[in-house]
């Protein structure tokens, strides 16, 4: 891979084992070089599907029920029959992890589409063979620089849309809106995009939820136009249980540029420091609130893993 010098919130340490991973495809476990889906698949043709990202620690999936709530809720919203329940998903995840000998520092992308279409057209009724289910797991440990140097953001013209156009709460395979935002940020010389909501308030990035810290207070968007982040909600909950003032509210770029700290949340990177936005440094580089939340989040994961029964 060519080194472009760009950073993303999903930068991981290089791991040669990922060249030989096994992937779950509709009940089969296949080497990554053999894993295939049809060109008639509705996910490939139309982005008609949902996905979920999860992390494996000590053989257990962190916040599994929260992720399944989001995943099955999204599938129900678009009338997509997954073809299995939560126990079935858990069993498929275990098969895939066991086939790869994976127990820790693993990232999973669970993907379900409406399946293979009879003809290459849009109508959902043309998907008649049942869903396509794919599980990709990789050895994946975030690189150290994400927590230290942080990443740079650029405000982009592409916005997070209204729920009646394409609800940002859906982890849809249709990610073109976010891809365009990412391209706009790259053209502006930044690592990732800061996206506004339809009213011009600061919302989220192309890949993660967004927070700022002002005078000890943690602010994030109202949640009306952003993805329903599991990590986002855990951070909000941690603030509330640890006497850290937290607000879900509308705020502008004015408040953002003059923030003391800014950070992103996501299943992969947990809490990632934002160093600058539109070329303007955020704060002084000192991040006491972000650092505290990062430690509280690690403790929360440890408690969640310890509370789970052995698989």
C-alpha cells in the first residue's frame, strides 16, 4: 500500500495474519481469496443492506446486546429478514473467530444484504433467494498515533441529511454520502470530514461521532442527524455517572473552533483526539477530559467482558 501520509480513525497496525483470514459467507468459511458474492447481489448493485462493527476482547464481543439492538432495529426498518436471531449471529461469529484462531484485538464487520436479485433492477421483490450474510474479522489494533497526535478535520459542504431522505442512524451499505464527504476533506488537505446537519450545526464526521469539550463540559450533537453510535452513547453515559457535565445540543463552528478539546468516538478507535479543524488548532494539545474518558471507557469494556458468560 502506498503511504499517502494521511491518517484515519481506522488506522491499524500492519498484521501479516490478515492476508490469510477466513471469511464467513452464507454459512461457509472461506479463505479471503475465495470469498465471493454474486454481481447480482443487492448489496453490490444498490447498497441494499446493513452492517455492524464490533470488537473482540478476550474471546468476547464488547457491548454485544447494544450492537444487536442497533443491527436488528436497522434491518427491521428496511424490512430485511436476517434469516437468524441473535443466538444465530453469535454462533456465526464464534465459528468465524474459531476458524481464524482469534480471541483479542479483533475487529468484525457483520454485513447482511437483501440477497441475490433475479434481475438487475431496484425493486426489493427481485431479491428472492434470501439474505446474503458475510462476516469479516481482522486482527486489528489501533495505531498509537491516533491517541497522541490526533487527526485533522475539514468542514465539508456535504451534510448529514434529513431522516426522511436517508436516516443517518442506519448503518447502511449505501455510504456514498460519507464517501463524498471524505473526498472533500481529502481535497482540503485534512484526514477526515466534519459534517454539518441540514441546519448548519456541527454534527458528525464521515466515519465517527463528534464531541467537543468547553470549560470542563462535554458537548455533542442532538443526535437527530448522526449515526446511533454505541460508543457515543457509552461516552454520554460515562459522563453522567462520573459527574462530567454532558450536553446533547446544537452548536456551531464558532463554539467548535474555540473548544478546549475535541474527540471522535467509534467502535474501532474508541476515543480519538482531534488536533485541528479547518487548519485551526483545537485547544493547547492538553486533553485531560478526553484522556479521562478514554480510561473510563477501557474500564467499562473490562467490566462488560468480565460480566459475560464464557461462550
